C-alpha cells in the first residue's frame, strides 16, 4: 500500500511543462481517487484538498493529502497516511512538509521545514524525537508541492512528444532527481465521459516494488485545471490503478469530449 500513496502523491498530475501566468487551481479544490489492485480488487482511496493558510506571517496554500485502505485489504494490511504541504502562493516554494503514515504497522511522523536563507531542511522526526539538517537547493520541492508548482509553472500547450521534465524533490532525508517523459495526447473514457488528456511516463526505480523504471503511466486533463484522471503502475507482483472518483472546487470548467 505504500506504493499506492507514493504513486498517488508523486505521480498524480505531477507534471506538465513550461511557465504559465494564470494559476490552475484555487483554495477549495478537492479531488478524490479510488485505487484498485490488479484491475478489480478495491485497494483504497486518496484525497487532495487545497486550503488558504498563513505560515510565519506569509499567505500560503495548505494542501492536505490523505490515503487509506478499504475493503478486504485493510484487514491484513491497514494503511492510514496523511501528507501536508505549506507553500508560497506566488513562487510555489514549500515552507513546511508533514508526513504521518501508518502502513501495515510501519509508522513515520516527520515534519520538515525549509530554511532558504541557510539552504537547509530541518527534519524533525517526532516518532523517534530526533532532528536532522540537510543541505538543499533553492529550487527544491516536496512531494506534494511539486504537483501544484508544475501545474502553475509549465505550459502544456507547447510541450513536445519525448520532452522530459526534471525536478529536484525532497523526500524523507534526501534530495532525488525526478524526471518524467511526455508521451502525447490521448482521449480516455472515464465515469464522467471522454476526457482529452496529456499522457506521461514517470521514471521510477526498478526493483523491489516496480517491475521496471518505465512501469508507471499517468493521464492529466488537457485543460486549464490539469488534474490527474488516471494512473497505472506495473508492480513486481500485479498492478495498481488509480482513477479520479470525485471533485469539487475546480477553478475552471471540467471539459468533457462530446
């Protein structure tokens, strides 16, 4: 189940390309996803919600991501995850990131605060009562703020097939380089109707979880909202699929292909 939430929060809509002037989201946006294992077994749900907030006298967006198991799976592998990010409304820079998870008894409770004057991330491990500082780069994103940053700072109108988007992301105690390839445009059938989408291929680490580094595919709406519609991932054992189940508070009309 860790894969479900990591895939959802890292890959959900993550990646469009080139700078954009008008914001693609607003406070009040709420997205819900259903997740299925190997095509038919319901595995869980996940949500993302955008709120207005203040952080150290700054006006910020506060995004809360939640994920939890449902159905039969929760009886032998229960998951309750919560991710939060506070990021600047103009620059998209994250100021604070919270990760509180319980995945089959594997628990973490960490708060990361980013100090751009010193180029440091202060990682406060509340579960083990320890603190650690990590050197960061000025263009860092956390795994939640990245989604919203790229929605607002990249132009999907000019993106070309084969183009690769790169991003420095902070997760746990380290920075890793994330990259994603644009595969083209595709109209897909959903519960809402046929939706014009942008199709992407995130590069992941092959090994214990993923079958190979090109195991994940995602579809993002090709409109001004740029919200994730579907994610598919081939695992070492089976596969996982995430579909948009419900939404509200979108800034722009949700376009359905007639």
